[in-house]
C-alpha cells in the first residue's frame, strides 16, 4: 500500500503499479473519515495506516457500490462496530445487490462489480442525500458511473473526492470515456450522458484538488477538467 498526504487528505493506494485502487482519509477534529474501503484484503492495511497516524476512524463514507470501493467494508465494520457507514440512498440498493432501475432513470444496464445479494452483510447506518453535511464534507450527487454515485467536497480546502466520476490513471478522463491504457472505469459506467452532467457539476464547485478512485491526485484541476469534458 502507498500512502500520500496532501494537506488534510491522505490517499491510500493498493496495487499502485498494476491496478491502482484508492481510498482516502480526511482528517477531522474528532478523527479520520474514511472514504471508500478498497478491496477485500485492504481492511488490515487501512486499520494499520490509521494506527500509524494515531487517529481513530470515526466514520466511513462510500462514493458508490462497486466491489473495488466497498470490498473492505465488512471487515472494517466488524473491527469498528461503532463507526457509522454512510452512502447515498440510491446506491445503498446496489450495495444490497439490487440492480433494478427506477422508471425515471435511463434504462441502460448498471455495469461493473456490483455485489451479489447478501454478499455484503453491512448496511448503511446513514443514507445520504445531495447537500448533506458530514463533518467538514458536503455530499454531492454525481450519478453516471452508477445511479447513486456521490462525491465529497471538503469545505476547508475545496478538495473534492470524486470516486470514479473521473479517472487519472491511463489518461485523464470523465468516467465512460474509454482510455485503452486503463479502460476499466469506462467499462463499468452506467450512463455516459449523465456522467458528463455530473462532471460539469463538479467543475462548478471550483475544486483546488481532485482525488479519484483510480490514479494520482490532481492539483488545480478545473482547467484540465473543463478540457476533457469538452472532448
């Protein structure tokens, strides 16, 4: 595992040279907010990293319900039973294995490594909606990769943790835009048109830092984001 700090944000990367999967610690006054839980085996390293930082994990936020973002959830919840697990009300259905679409949603199939029913036993303690406040973070509804994908902006620094709304591995792209050197986020994207609208919404927040699920963090990303959305 690789650990990189940028201000009050820590990026934890698993398989950094082959198939980088990121999760994040956000430092708060009461401890650490963990955003995403990476792969099933990642839980042990996440707990060790928190111990090294000498801060407790006080809550877990999930950007969306794909296996490389929720894989370590059950092990972490077992180790930290009092920690609140929070995710969007929409993707909580995916976490439970429900791939059905609402009548008002585009009927393109939900793709990617969605958990099979009952394969993950943890259920969210809090169901998030757009605009909800969690410590220093604000939840932003950014569907596209999945119907209930969320991003989180730190109100202190304007850093955005965007899950798979963008990727920086294999080339900078909006989710759904195929990058041959790292095609997996595109292959797992539910709806490209909605993903572009969500990308534009993220730009409107004028982030100072973009932190994604796959690839390095990007400083001062707005100009780069606008350019790739234009493509």
